[in-house]
């Protein structure tokens, strides 16, 4: 369906804001122009048959291209043992002969039999001793490799020393076969060259699924300036955005703040476009909880020497932020020590009132004082309630009980006044927004009948919807253009199969999207839906 000059959506339950709903909506030229107005003779009409309508969903932090490029990789999300991982790898090579095997998705915490640790070279040598094998852990912060990779890299003692502790060594000073954090960059020579055409093809391949989840806006973290693939990724995204099928607000990783003043970023940062903007600088303070690389104030349980990995000292982070004071910044921080260092740097370097909406991605392990400090400084939180799917089972194995109780405190953050937006961090977790909402409201994994995990940190449904819509728009400086069903806003909206506001909260996870609209144009429609379009 193409945008019409006048479109009337009738017989719906349109969510305007908490406790406010409408029954009809008028759209002209891609913009909402009326609420609860009579149908006019020349209107195209969509009868929603009583369905609930919410604003288009916004994934406020993900790696969209990273997810798209996974199509041809070995998928390991379902493996439950080291033996199963090895067998999957062997079978994949037989069916897909190649000069290199890349895979992603394993989680050693889900191994239920046999060896329960990160795969190392001796494990992956059972997959192949003739071609490189490189397998990303589900978090993306660890890559396991076989001996072929280690031998091909031929890393000097100086290089190994320079990358400690990101390349763990055995007693003989040889790599185990694990590359973490910044050391992952050393594996770039094993990747196939990326072209703009491959980027566009990959993004188009996942676009139908994105629309089927009701997502109309994304804030992808796929551009690293200036790595070997930057030009291909940048040009590919430019071409993709021209299709006007998804709204993009890029989060960009810089090796040095001066790169922000180089072309092409200088001419694009801060200049919004309805379908593509280049706005926030992204930094990484630490790793992940599952890989035990998140930076902690106290060591991991039963590992007295392991505090995780810091990508910056406090002074280094302060210096970096001093050079970025005039642009939006967000920093990945999962461990409580990582959070502490980011808060210290923000408090010293951020402009009063946080006009550039500096934020923190993840904010998983925290205490109440840290969250109160975030609220006082008006620092935003880009969080992933869907992480509870996997982390509920491991957090009490990683940190002390009292710290676990104050962590993943997403609802508490919101009640303290912290701007909170939800995201998937895909491909780490699913882009199914209704699953995010389920986890935020019920504090249980999808499909689980377990008791809620720290229910005091739960969201209610309207606030969870806002965290998937208007909060994401706020963090891309677009809250006056999208995120609400209001006159003057872009006509980006989602029709749900069930009423998310009245359904049994445990059934939120069963709700599906029946129709997705961007700019008043239908980009997805469930073939089984009874919605009537005239």
C-alpha cells in the first residue's frame, strides 16, 4: 500500500499515553493529522475491528548489520554441550564446504552435560585442523578459535603481551584459543571482504522480520570509524536508507575523538534526516557478564583474581570524554565497576543538565546509590529486559546475593526518573518487542513458569510500551516527531493481535503484530489478520 493523501484508521484502541486512548486516527502524507474525527468521503479506510494500536517500536541499541550478516554463519544458539557444539561444526563443514568456518551464538552457561566452559583451541581442533574455525560467544565479546587460526596469526611475544588479558595464555605462554574484547580485531583477516552490495542485500534480507516485530526505528551500532570495513558499511547503509523502509539513528564507535571531525562524519553528524541520522558516539568500558569480562568492584564468585576487563583506566576515559563534550555519547557498561568509572567520568566531563543526552548501555550490575547518581545527573539508560531470559540463571553465580538483588533494576531506574529505553542488542537477543515487554513486566524468562526475579524492579505495561517507543525517540532527539500517536507526529504505528493493556501479563509473550506502518505506509501485514482495508 502506498501513502494516500487521506487515510482513516477506525474502530481501534489507539494508545495515546497512560490512561488515554482514542478510537480513530487520520493520516495525511505520512503524518498524523487527526484523532477521533469523522470519516470523510475521500478517505481510504482501514477498519481495525477493535484491535489495539501503539506507536511504532524503537530498538534503541542493536547491531542490525551484525545480525543480518549472520545468515550464512554456523548458528549455535541451541547447543547444550561441548560435544554438541563440535558435532554442529563438523556437520556444517560437510554441508557447506568453505575455506573458513565462522559461527556465533554458543553460551557455555547453557551446557548441561560434559565440559562446561568456553571452547578453546583443543576443542575446536575436533571440528577441523585444516581450515580456520572462529566461533563467537553469544555476547560477541569472546571468540573461540582453533589451532589453525593461532598458527596463521603467528603473534609475536610483544603482540601477545600488548593484548593481555584479552588473549589468555597457557603455562607455556601460548594462546588458549580465546580472543576477547579489543583482541577480536586481530581476527579481521579471516573475514570475507564486505561490499556495499553485500550490506544492502543482508539488511534487506532481515527487514521483513524487523517489520514483523513492529519495529519502525532502530539505533544500530555497526559503524566503526575507520576500520577496514567502514567504507562498505557506510555506503551500504546510505543506499539502504534511501529505500525509506526503516528509520536509522547510528551509534558510531571512534578510535579517537578527532575522527569526528573527518569526512564523511563531519558533514553528517548532527544533521537529522527522517530515515538516517548519524548521532551518538559509542564507547566500550567492559565486556559481558556471561563471559566474565564485565568489570566488577569485587571479584567474580569463586574466582578471587578475576575482576573482569577494563577497556579504559579512569584517566583514559576522562580524557576521551573531555574531547567529546559537545556530542551525544553512550558507553557500554555491564559490571558495577564499569558503571562507577563511567559515572565518575560523566560527572566530571558532561555539560550541566546533560543537554546531549549522554547515556549508558546495559547497566546490568548496579547498586541503588549508583542508580540514584544516574538520576541526579539525568543520564539515560539503554537497557535490555530480554537479557533476563539468560542472565537470571547466572547472575547469582557471578556476584554476591545482595548485589544480584539490586541489579537489572530497570523499573527502579524509571521510577527514580532515569530516562529508560529498551532494546534487543541483537544479535545477542531477539528483536521480538513483545518478549522484551514480557520480561520487563513479569521478570521471568519467556516460556518460563518460574517465580519472578526481583519483582520490585518490574515495569507496568504502559511504561514498558513507552520504553519501546517515545523513550527511544527521546534518545535520538526525535520525541517531537515520533514515539506517540499524536497530531503532527510521523504515522509510524503497530497493530497488535491482543490488547496488551488488559491481557493476563503472562500472556503478553503470545501477542503478535498484525500490521506495521511507517509514514502511513503498510510495510507488514499478517496474512491471517482480519483487518479490513478499503
